[in-house]
C-alpha cells in the first residue's frame, strides 16, 4: 500500500472513497460540511435517517452522492466535537482500516487526520495511523496451502491522508518514518510468527545475513566452536540440550563517524522455550516459539534505521538457541561459568533467557557502548504486572529511563518502569556459586533484571521485558512487532 498526502479541497480530489468524520448529534466535520454543500444538503438529509450509530468508530458507507467526486463516502462517528481523545482516534483508525480491508478500492482519501485530537500533532496522527492500518492489514498466511483459507482482502493501491498544508512537511516525514518502521515491524512479525521447526537458531542467523546484504550492515555469525572459544558458558549451557547448535549474531549499522559510541541492542533469541528439564506444562506451550521476539525486534529495528539512513551507530546482538530437555541438557543445580567469569547456579532451567543474555551483555562491553538496551520475553510475571499494554522497563540509569519513557509515549509503544533497587539483589544469591539464576521471593521480573544487572556494571543499560507485549496469546496468537516502533523512536530522538 502506498501512502501519500493531500491538502487540496475534496471537490478536486479523485477517490473510490472519502473517509470523513461526523460528531455527536449529526454535527458535520469541516470536510463533511464542505461535501454537504457540494451535494446541496443531500448528506445532511441522508444522515438525518439515523443509520449512523453514535458510537466511537461506527461508520456508514453512502454511495452516489450528487455533487461529490468520490463514488463513496464513509462517515465515521467521532464523538463530541473538539473532545476527540488519542485513544478514540486510534480506535476510529482501526475501525476504518477494517472497513477498507473488506472493500476493493484503489484510492482512499482519509480526512480524519485533519480532525483535532487532544495532544496529537499532524506527525503523530499520520505516523500512528499508518502503523495501525498496517497492523490491521498484516496477515501471516505463508503456511496456508488453500486459497480459501487465506484472508480474502486487497489493500488499496493508494491510501491518502488529508492534512493542512502548513503541516505537510511534518506529515511527509511521518510517512517516510512510518513506512520504514512498518517494514521493520513486518520482518519482526514474520520471524516471530514462524514456527520453531522452521525458525531455528541457524535460520535466524541466515535471516540476519540476508538483512545485512539487503541494507548493508556488517555481520558476524559465531557458530558453536567460536562461541566455545569465546567462553560463553551460559549460552552453551542452555544450548546443550538441543540438537540445533547455538548461533551468536553481531550486526553493525554504521551511519555516523567511527568515533561515535554505538547504541547496542541485545535481543533474546530462544527459538523455542520448552523450559528444559524444568519443563513447562503443555497448555499454551506452542506460544514459546515467540521466545525469540527480542532478537526479531533487533532485526526489525536495524532494518528500519538502515532504510532511513539515520546518522547513528547501532550494534545488534542476538544470542540464538533452543531450550529443550534431553540427556545432555543442563540440570537444576548445575554450576556454569559465564563469559564474564562469574559462576551461575542453575536452579531453574526455565530461567534460560537471562543466561544467554548474560553472555550477550558481557560481549557488548567490547563495543564501548554509549548505552545498551536488551529486549527479552523474559518473565511470565511481567504479564501479571502489566498485561499486554506496557512493556516492563528496568534500568541502571535514570536518564536512559526517561528517554525510553518519552519515546514510548511518542510512539505509543509504551513502557512502565519497575524498581531495580539493591533490596531485591539478595534474592539471587547462591551459597555455592556467584549468582543463582532465579530469585527466591516475589518480584520475579525484577529479580530477573537484577540477574542481568550483574553483567551490565560497565555501561548504562536498560532492560525491556516484552513477554506481555511482543505477542498476543490464544487462538489468534500473533506477534505484535513491539518494541520496534519504540526503539526506532528512541534512536530518532537521539539525532534530533
Ligand atoms: N520465555 C519465558 C517467559 C514467558 C513466560 C514469556 C510466559 C511469555 C509467557 C521465560 O524463559 C521463562 O520461562 N521464565 C520463567 C522464569 C522463572 C522460572 C523464574 C517464568 O517467568 O515463569
Ligand atoms: Mn523459560
Ligand atoms: Zn524463555
């Protein structure tokens, strides 16, 4: 779908459908008013028949309105005039997207971006609209062999947003950035949605290579021998139960001068998490194919920023492995040696994400990073705490926390900070090794972050627990592409 802008009056516009707002008590929006005048009151008369239900996002499609250049107009209920909230705007946009999805139109002109929404500027309205529309149009049907089972819809060739001409430069930028972001998100979703028999550690490494070639990134793939040579005992411990060898991928995007310190993004890449010897219950286990969503978000983010050619240096690191039980699997009570030299007592083999991240975080040191951010589907506890709305953030630096919170608000890919106080640290003490891999009390998301903090002492670091936000559960299980939008926003903010 091609996204474009327009600022010309509707009379001069050609489209298969105009999308316009109507407020409470049939009050017409500015555009609806103009169209009504062109139709000599026909619109007002039709709306007077009360077919448009006054509920945010409900719509009414009318055809062949005299005096109007578009064959159809979709009237959308937008609540009380001047009181449109950002959440209403997003709901309306999703409703509109699903109507457009079930139609066969080539060119759609959306006038809703011209409505006043409290706290949203033209940039944000356009950017959020594109991200929401694309989410609605996304489908993962690679594995459906029958055409009938595939969703029957066709996206319009062109989706046009109307904005005031004074806003067109900002809106143009919004389109450019949103298009890069949705391209990155699509990659992240496709990989995370892929089943674990296809999406193995090796496959992820191959995908990274393909991306590196496509958008010109430097890449290094460490195979098992090299991982052993480096001394990544924690990654190897998780991998030793699987037939699939681990991979460790390092990608570098160099958009700025060599001496500019990079942002390092580390993504948990457990391509399937059975729990290992501490095996998980069967119900919902299929969803553990998403346990590489952090790594997939590294690729999606790098793709977006490379397409935008941002003047910044970013390193992406993906420790990739399966977590399976077998005769060679790591066992509860085993003590392993991490790349940092610290020893870890593995109390629970299902707390594997933090093990592979420990080595990846230590590895980050060699890039002398400005900041390191890890993304990981790390704990079930974060789903209890924050649900599917906010990503959990834990950091050793308050400036970085603030920057990420701001980017979260801007992108509407939101995060919520949890405390990383020393008081939690004693929970992960082991009486026979340097650290235990699980906490003994409550606050499981925080103690997981405490574990990571033992490997991030040398740099400013933030941990994003995306277990609740990277995918939707249940029958319609699907990757969301989060937190790509947040990360790209964070990086955009660093250059402006
Ligand atoms: N990948 C899981 C976290 C997870 C659980 C993500 C449910 C999404 C939904 C992680 O490896 C894990 O198993 N964590 C354990 C940690 C526990 C053993 C301390 C958890 O959260 O139960
Ligand atoms: Mn686990
Ligand atoms: Zn896991």
